[in-house]
């Protein structure tokens, strides 16, 4: 079984996603940092992060993937897609202040064109 780390860009995208979900959960559910909550996320946000990680790992574009907002193939179930959109709408503008390097990298990734499938 291959246990290599994901490529840097995909690892950064996963980290950005986890950070945004963490910010959303902290401000909407107040659970980040509570010792009785696994990983510092509520169950709903932890499930969303697990789902998003699994979708990221199975992206048909691989290393050439654009950001999900610009992608022509939607891997997420409609309900999960709406949850991720809500997280992005909330956390996106706040990322510039709290995590400027991740935000800048995400904005740069957003300039990528979707490759043909």
C-alpha cells in the first residue's frame, strides 16, 4: 500500500479547507478547542471535512485541478456542496486577515484554468 504524502498543492488546498471549516465551526458552533469534541470540530463540521477530503483525494483532474468553484465537474453531493459554499462564503473574506498566506495561495489557485478531462 502506497503511503506517500499528497503533492504540496493538494496538501495546501486540504489545509485551506480545514482552516476555513475550523473558522466557520468556531464562529457558528463554538466548538473549536473544546476537549470533548474530537479534532475541535462539531460532528457536522467534522463530517463535512471528512467528506471534502475524500472528494479532494478522488478529483479526476489530479494535480491539474482548479479550485472547486471554477471546476466543470462537481464531485460533491448537492447538500454537501451547499454546506461547503456556506463555509466558503463566511470564511473566505476572513481568511485574508487570519491566514493571509493561505488566502493568497487560494486566490492564485483560483486563476487556474480547468483542464480538459
